[in-house]
C-alpha cells in the first residue's frame, strides 16, 4: 500500500471517529464519546496529514478534532482541585485516561500543531481558555493566552495589518481572543491594570474597538449601583372630618327645612314629591333620643308605610291609576256577588284583560 493511500485512509478514519464521538456526545454517552475523541487526537498531527492531504485541509481537520476533544473533556470533568488537577464527574462511568490538568491538554494541542503555541488556531485556543475558566483555573487561562500572543508569527501579524478578505476573519479571531483575555481572564485574577496596559500597548486593534473595550473595563472597575426606584407620593394633608352627634344632625336638618320657602301646589306637572309632602315632624318622630344621648329608631306600622306608598303614587300620577284600580276592584266584587247582565260582564272582562295586558307590558 502506498503512502498516499495510507494518509487518505488515516484521514477517513479520523473523520469516522469524529462522527462517532459527536453522535455519542449528543446522545449523552460520555464514555463512548471520550474513547472515540481520545483515539482520534492521538493520531491527529498536522505533519502526518499535511504531506498528502494538504496543509489547509489538515489544519481544518485537526481543529475539528481538538475542539470536540475539549468539549468532551469539559463534559466529563468537574471543578479543578486546589492543585489544578482534573476530577472525573461521579455520574460518569467508564472514563479512563483523562488528562491531569488543563495545562496538559494545552501541551498536547501545541504538540499537535507543530510545537509552537502561536501556530495553534484561535478556534482551538478559545475553547481551551473557556475550559480553564469553567474549572476556575484563571491562572492557567492567562498563561495559555499570553504564550499564544507572545509566539505569534510575523506572517500572522502582517496579515492583521492588511486589507485582504482573509485578514478580516483573522482580525475578528484576534479581537475575540483579546476580549476573552481582558474582560474575562484578567478580571477574575483582579488584575485590571494589566488589561488597561495591554489595551494601550496594542498597535493592531482599531481606535473604535479600544474605546469599546475601555468602556467595558471601566464598567467592571466601577460597577453601577442598582437601586430600586421607590414611588414617591406627595403627602396630602387630610382634613379631619368633624363627627357630629345625632342631636346636632337633627337640629341642622330642622334649620334647613325652616329656611326653605314653601312651594305652592300647582298643576299636575308641578306636583311635589312624596318626601316634601311628608311633614317634618313625622320624619323626626320616627327617632327618639334617650337619656344617654343615643337615638333609637321607632318601628313603623304597616298602615303608615302603605299610606306613604299611596300618597307617593298619587303625587306622581294623580288619581287616574288609583281611581282605575278601585273601579276595577268594585266591579269585580259586584260581578261575583250579584247577577249582572251579560253586556256589563263582557265590558268588565274586556277592561280587566286590558289592565292585565298593560301591567305585563309595563313590567317587561
């Protein structure tokens, strides 16, 4: 078998392992995902793939495999210990050979990309730093970023200063690493002064991006105090209500009635209401004052209530309705006790049905 077929078979094998590990990670099978990803990165080096597979395609495949490997490590490990070692989650079974720390993971990544930290793609650097921050190992994250920034090649830096299409994507990746370093790594270490110095010394980042980063650093240094706005309502001085005794209320009512002018009863439209026809003495007579000053209401008789209702009806509609009701009642009594000619009986029935119908329509 030739060298080309061996390299192509290795690339296809690594792609198959990547697919199996991705599928197992999605399904929650962490042990299977770990075995497939670990096997893939053990054979994944740019030197072995770039000879016949192409350097650009080999770099892309290595990035995909190492990103998946870091994601699997993040899913099977817990918070780092005090000495920086990784610990496998208790809920994960069948996982062996996990790296001791994030530093060992970064060392393996650098060796896979040729042994120089500056040659590692930023797409692999970012998840490695995020893994360190997740495991509360900000010192390791700072060392990883600083080693990457210190070993960037001259070609990479010249590409950042050019205006080509590939330079825009490279600049976006570089700015992302700077943002992660200044706004996440250094603040966890409490070293905002280093972040300001790094931003001032940078000759690649544009002025607009520097202003944005400076604004965000200022917000981290002097966080705004969140205060709840309380609804302030003007205190309105309420006037105290004068509580009057029942005797004062009755005396005030009598004085108001005496001062009112007497109204003359005129036509039917000017008939007074029932309240004005009832004597004031009758209104006050229903109340009686005791020796202690309390007012006791006297019970009203049924006849007085009925008489007030009749007078109210008469004052509003006159004698028409009242007279009609009395006439109908008398005629009905006569028809029941005495023999009345058929003519008068028919008239009475017609009149009675008319009254009933009018009552029903009025009620509806």
